[in-house]
C-alpha cells in the first residue's frame, strides 16, 4: 500500500533534518520502502511517497525522527486506479 508522508520540519530547520539524514541515514525498518521525496523551496516541509503492508513500521520510523520532524501519514491510491474503481459509479 502507498502512503504520502507529509513531514513538517521542526522550527523550519531543514539543516537539522539533512544533518541527521547524513549522519544516520533514513533508518527505515525492513519492509518500509522509500519511493520518492519532494521538498518545498523554503525547507519547511517534505512530501515522501512510501510503501508498506505493515503500518506499524511507520510507528518505529517516526519514533526515531520525532526530534526534528512532525509527521502526517496519509494512505494514497494512484489516480488511474481510483478512476477505474469509481468508473462504474459515474
């Protein structure tokens, strides 16, 4: 299953986030797959597409990053799949 992870950098401190990433890596537990990320120009937020079948893996990962990031995890579906699912209802 796909998830959009919205990360808000605490105190708009993108440097702290990237410093931790450089020093420790992403720290993803096995089974939580990073797909892609996009960062706002002001280094305030990051949007990451992630994949897993076990949502508890997010809990482990988030616990390790809470010192520098606030998280929102949103299950998402590709637009094409959504269109196919609701096509019979249109």
